[in-house]
């Protein structure tokens, strides 16, 4: 920290101090606040959220049909039973999060409209000093915290990722990214082209198709999907037996986790079998005359990218009905009335939707420095995928790639609270992940292995993300079933966490 910043922090009595500051009031921040309040009741805390209300992703995404791409029994918290259909709409998820805030009495702890611009660690004061701007008044504030719990999510909410296609300005219609969906957007009777074939496109298209003149999914290459009914037979059976909802939630949650683990293992060991099982229901809907291999048989192996769940196969029924279509080709350039493809075909459109993904942020795009030295996040090595060498008193929540994000929110919450309580018992106020002598010089790898998992948003961001080592605990585990045991039993005194 600079001398000026130190003097300011020391003399300014308006700085509010908390034992813990949680950054973000989305599904990670709300869940983390619950665990902190329940397991560390003596810790003072606040949640700083840049948006005017809670929700994170579910507040940002306003496009038609916005829904979860994984089941709510695992995407929901372990402490809050889910009672609806497995795949939930944005509004249902927002209602669920609101109920958690109300029942857990978290509202007084959340400061909405508070945007963090700078975060400085002061070794002299053993705390973080945060510069914050209030959105409603423009007022500049400062907060300090002994511990930072980063729950801001992994992508930039202010804008999505849109490749700069050639001659985009030539198009006379409207270009929209789903992440910045206009209010009262009327697309009725319009010809719409959706660029992309991920979870967002697969959600948008069946929701918009009934009102469009026609809607086309334009993809450079196919994507895997899972098709199934939006019901859970086990949950329905247990409810018929009057089993308490807490039990229903936990039983169904465990079964779904086990089923997903088995699916992941099959995809790794028997990728050809997994591929055919994923394509089979698509073939059943679209029939033998449809070119499944061209449009829905990816070149990558199953689970090398995240697989979205398509309830009732609505995307494919839309294609079968003729209201929607899929085109697999590359874009040459935009033209006045649509998109010219490299095949020479022009896709005519009144509206083009760029469902082309998002850009990851690095620690919420906040400027971090430690004792006045700017933090180079990419030079750090991760401790269990949530702490980082050389960064004191900070946890960053990053969920699973092939399972529900919130599964990791819960077990990280347990770990953080155990760590905070352990530090109290030791009489220590600072903890910093530090490579031991035997870890020096170990082989370092990217944050993810591109051969194992390689969606575009991650591969684009690898140069800015921390490294992982070739041994525990310097690795980022993708496996919930293993990690829930490892985190619960992690030795907090094995020398990898340095206390002071």
C-alpha cells in the first residue's frame, strides 16, 4: 500500500470495517452469506453488490425463456429444498433466491448499488481497503475487511462476447446480444437469425419461435444436448408417500449427483457410446431424413464442453415444426439484409441475435494490489481452486464445469468457515497460501486442461487466470464427489497455508 493510501485509511473515520466482505449477491454470494452467518455467527460481515438488487446472472439475463441448464435440486442450495420442476425459469430461480434472503434474514447485510473499483491489501493493518462507488448517489466510499470472499461470478455482466464479424455495419436490421436484451423488444413477425448453439441459443429459439416469422440457429459447429422430461420421478414418488421436502431434496440431490458422475465417467471411458446415447433422442424427434451428423454431432467428445439440458426437446420440436431451423456454416460477412455465408447462401434477417458467449472477468474486473504492488493474477498458483499463492485472506468461488455451480458454493462455504474458526483458535489474523519447499519447481499447468474441457470463454481467458500445480493441494478439482470429501478433510496445518 502507498503511504498516502495508508494515511487515508488510518485517518478516515468513515471507513466501515467488517470481519468479512462478500463480493456479489448472486447465487454464490447469497449462499456464502448463509454459511457465514450459520457457522461463524461472531463474524461481522456485509455483502457488496453492484446491481440494484440480488440475483446476479438471473438479473442480467432478461431474454425470452431464460432458464437453468441444470437441475435445481443440485443448482439449488443443500439447505433450501427445491419443490418445483427440475429445470426452472429465471423468475422461479429469482423467487427461490428471494425466499432464501427473507428466511435467512440476509437483507440487512446486503449493500446494493455498491461497485468496487479498487482493493488494496495492507500488511501493516492486516486488512483489505476497498474503494467503492454508490450507483444511486455517485458517492465514493471506503470499506475495510479482514477477509474477502469473492462471489462475483466468472463473466462480465456489462457486455457479452461478440466477435467482430466483417461488415457488421452493413446490416440494416437490429443486432442484439442476449446479455443486453432491450426492454419491450418486439420481434413478432420478424425473421430472426441466432448466431450460436450453446445453452442460450437453445433457450431463446423455442421461446421466440411461436412469435417470429421464422428463426434460424446459425452455428459454426454442432453442440451436444441432453433431452429429457422436466420432471423427476423419484421426487414425485417420494412426495406421494408424504416424505418431508427436506428429505426429498436431499435424496433426489444425491441421486442426481451420482447419475451425473456416472454419465461423466461413461463419457470419458466410452465416448462413442455416450455420443450415440445423446444423439438417439434427437434422431427420434427429427427423423431419419434429417442430417443429424451435420447439425448435431460435434467433433469434440461428450462433456469436453458443458452440455445443456433441453426439457421436452423443445428446441428440436421447434425445428421439426418448421418454425425454426438450423444452419451449420461459417460467416463470410454481414450484408444489408442478413448474413452471407461462406457457402454463398444469404440468410435473410430483420434481427440478428449474437448468442456468442460471454467474456470472463478476472476477480470482478477490480484493480487489486498488495502493499501497493498491482496483482498479477496469472502468476499465482491456486490452492484447491479457491485461494492463490501470495494473496492473503481471500477466497474466490468458482463452480464446477460439468455439474451445478452451487454444489461448490456449499462446500467452499464449509471450508471458509472452518478456516476462519481455525484462525481464531490459533490467534492468527492472516492466512496466505504459500508453496512449501517440496513444491518449489513443480510443473505448472493452465487453470483448466484444454484436452479435458475447452469452451471458448475459458480458452480465451487462460492467459489471465492462475496456474495449477501437478499435485494436491495446488490443483483445481472438477469433481464434486471427490472434492466434498477432500475439502472436509483438508489439513489446515500442512504448511501450505501460512498464518501470521
